[in-house]
């Protein structure tokens, strides 16, 4: 279980999260050894911010900018290194329903993929990468949800150490 990584308080509230694969657990161990408070204090958050804008901002809003598909990272538990590393290394471990990929097949042959922004008796509004699209329920042939996160796994795995440090420092910076 992930209880030792997430802590008793998390597990008592959310329940136990599935076991990490050994390669993901090893990646988290390696990153935790790299991302020490001393190294993070010296890291360049501006380079991490550049990486965020290039790789993450298409989906994640932060400080009023960015996409709408993923959660706003400003409110995330960014100071907790264990939480950050788990979500970056294995984003499919726990996906909130609001961020599950919805794939909608319409009568006119379109396949739309995004997260549900809102829904009522008549329509579904999808968050797409940088826009929203409304679909009438009467036009929907099928709708499925994925248990696999849209966020790619291991975004820190191939980064040079200085960029990984800058990225995490950027995420942890409140400004």
C-alpha cells in the first residue's frame, strides 16, 4: 500500500491507494534523494516555470493562466514533496472524478475528449485543451470515462537534475 508514503491522515480520509509498481517506487526514491530542502533552496524556479509553461500549462491552470483540463495547481498540496512526486510519477493512481477523461461520440461522427465542466438535463460542457465545447445530450451516441490519467507519467524522470529541482521549486512557490 501507499500508506507509508501518503501518511495515516490521508489514508484515513481517502482510503488506501493502489500499490506503486517497483519502477515508479524506485523513481520516487531517486527523486526524493535529489529533491532535498538544501538543493531546492538553491534551485532556479524561473527555469522550472518555463518548463511548466511549455509542458503543463496547456492543461493545468495556475495563477489565472493555463488550460482547463487538469486541476488548478495553485490550490494543490504543493508543499508536500511526497504528494507532488506521487502525482507526477503516477498520475493515474488517484484521479478525481472531475478530471477523468470523458470521451463522447456524437451522432455527426465526432469524438470529443476532455473533462466535464458542467452538465444539466440538456447538455454537457467539455473542457478541451484551451476551450470549452457544449454538446447537446440528444446528439450523444455514447460517453465513456477513462481510469487512466491524461497526464503523462514520469515528467521528472528524464529531466536534468537542475531542471527537475527548478520545476519542483516552481510548483512549491506560492507566488
